[in-house]
């Protein structure tokens, strides 16, 4: 059965391919099948000599709210299997997290120029994709962050990426609070921060501009960039990322701490998100 929640359009005459998250009713949150489809499209395009640029975007005015947390444990097994709702074993968690982070590592070292067109939200893994893209055009009012740290712990995601791209002060703030902030509050994190209405045209402009470059030059440059980043900012990251995630998110919760998985089972996903926000809401002083 064809899954139309991740769309691919390629144009050999311009050298530009566009991949679109197409689940607007879920704000383009992606489940394991969607991420696998995205990975398959990226693998296909990586071997297409006619394509120089991959332009990643979302439908419905939203880039993506990241991994679908409707059933967090479903990432560790078959969602139809009742056991998928149980806490996974540490060995299972490590195995799945290694595969998950292999996808993000592949995107970070992708051989084509990657361009992210970001409106609405870029949360969790989608925030990581936005930061990993070679060129990112984002709406000034787009919300970004790692809100899942509020129920999975601050060791979530690619720590090297956050510290290297955002700096240690902002990285700690976002990971230790789970705050969502507007892109305008993160100067220098993205290529361009513009009005929301201008994002599609600006992303298309950058795609067309980069596609003028020689294809072999792009490939060599991307490998050179990857080498420099690995030497300067990502040493040991490929193991540390999934290791930190697997151990750091296997949490025990105190009676006064918010346990998203437990609350979701009792009240449903929508209400669990509402209760999460209420729990973590601390009014500004004065």
C-alpha cells in the first residue's frame, strides 16, 4: 500500500528534489513508517546523479512536530502488539535507538545539499533536522524546541548537535526546561529568519541558487564539511547519541513528577499534553 504521508517530487532539469511531510491533521508528526519512508526517499535521491539539492518541507503551514508521541513505546515494537505499550527492555531500547540515530547521522552527512523550509513548528526530531540541514529558512514566529524532554528526560536527541549549533547556554536552557521558543529568539541558528509568508519563496530561492553549483563540487564539499565537523564538534557522537538517549530516557518517576506515559494511559494523549503543560507552567515573576 502506498503511503502518501511523505511525498517525493524530483526535477532532473533543475537538479532539485522536494520531500514533503504530508500529515497536516497531525501537524506532520511522524511515526516509524513515515520516518522509514523519508529515509528511503533520501537513500534513493543520494544515488540520483541528476539531483543536487533536497528541499525538505511540510504541508499545511507546519514543518513537523517531530516523532509522534501518541504511543511513545510503539517506536520500540509493533504498535498493534499489546507489549508495545510496556516499558521496553534496555537491550531493545539500545537496538532501536541505534537504528534511529543512524537515520539522523545519515542526514547530517548527506551527500546532497539539504534545505529545510520551516513554518509553524519544528519540534523534537524535526528541530534536529532543521539544525542539521545545510540551509534552513524559518519563519520568525515558528516554534522550535525539545518539549519531549519534559517526560523523557534532558538526555534526549543529539547532544553534540545542540551544543555545537546552539552553543552550551541555549542548549542547556532548551534541554533542561523543555521550553518551546520562537525562531527569532535563536539568532544565528538558521540561515534566514523571515516572515512566515516569505518562507516558501526564500527556500525555493536558496534551492535554485545552490543547484547552480557543480554536482561533484557539492559532493566533495559536503564530505569536507563533515570531516571538519567530526573533528571539531562531533567526536564520539555516533555512539554517544544513542547511548545517552537509551539510558537517559529510561526513567523512574517520583510521586510529584510528571509521568507522561502513565497519564496518557489514564487520560488519553490530548489530555496528557494539556496536563503536561499545566504541570510545567511556572509564571514569570512580577
